[in-house]
């Protein structure tokens, strides 16, 4: 006997735990890099504004973050001239001026950016969209639905690591089941997922929006996908699953599936009796 449980989500999701900055990057039917909207009128003086700097705003993720924040009248976006975007001194000045900084950078660059925060700056909140800090104990993992304690930790933290897309689906499925004593921490699981191509950035977008391309493609055959550490750390399992990711011919969206064997993956007490499937989905 067994059951496959699935998680479907629109991507990308970025839920940030900064009191004055609550964003949800809901997906659009398709993603195409477009010119940024014109600046909007500032809010009235009696509205408290948060200064936000997006480090890496010209990339795929940065463009989406900026596009959504630019519509708000309670956020003042700090923008560097194009020629200064890679200048460490200009970036350091912007980072330390901001109330919140969103790092939309590759892992190594995100680590370097975090180091630009001045030693005496205990005010600026960093929110990292990369994988660099997700299992770092000094950073709060930005998944408030894990528990009430996690939500409070995020709200109080000055360093927040945004969860990975695949990890969000997997943890959403397994975290509650492990926490409720249904799935064994020692379970040896296999999970598969199909993602939209926009998660691969501009190179993969160019492939799938080109004239000729495959309708589907698997990858990650080395079994060392960069989301695996957080999938184990925050699901409650004692080791990562075998993970088989794939990309489909659609811009955004995701399906994550985790088959479960009742006789080996569930806690014995939970697997006894009838109606196991109904209890799993209760």
C-alpha cells in the first residue's frame, strides 16, 4: 500500500518577515523582462516609508521584486546608476542606508554583499533570495508557516534567508507529517518535481521561448541539488530525499510529489488500522 502526496504552487514565492515589508511574488501567466514602470508619486508625509535596496535588481528575480515594490507608496526604492551596480563602495553605501536589502544575487555574491553591512549597523534587515544562508544558524529561514516560533524568529531577525522553490513544496508536505508523528524521521524518501522554466533565469528562458525546444527536461542526476540541505534541515527528516527535478514547457508553476510506503515510511502507531490515507490527508 502507498500514497503519493503532491504540492502545487505558483512560483516564485518570497514571504519576507520584515514588519514594514511583506511581499508575495505571485506568478504571472508568463515572464518576460520588461522596462520598469515610471516612478510613482511619493506618499503623503504622514505615511511612514521604508527605504529598500535591491542588490541585483537587473536579474530575473530582481526585476520581479522591483516591479512589485514599485507599485507601493510606503516603500522608497534606492536605485544605483547602471555604471555603479557592481561598484562595492556604491553598493555598501546603499546597503547601509536602507532599512531593508533584498539580495537577488548568486550565492557567492550574496555572501560578499552581506559582508558589506557596517559593523555598527544593527538596523538594516537583509533578505537573501539565494541558497547561501538557508541553513546558516545565524539567519532565520523565511518560512513562517513552519511554526509559531519560526514566525516570531523571522519577525525579530535582521538576517532572513528566503526558502527555495522546490524546498518550499517538499517542506510543506513533509514538515507537518513528520511533526505530527505520521512519517518517520528515518524514512528514506524519493521526491520528484516539475518546475516552470523561468526559475532557470535568462539562459533557460531563452531556450524555452525560442523557436525549437524540448517539451520537458530532467536534470540533477548527480543527486546533489542545491535545495537538498534545506529540504532535510526543515522537513524534520534525518537525511535528504533522493530528488528528481525537471523543467516543463511553461513559464511558472510547480508540482512536487512525494510517494509514501505505509509499511516503511510511516510510524508504526500511525500506520495501524484502517483509514491511513484519510488520516494522512486530514
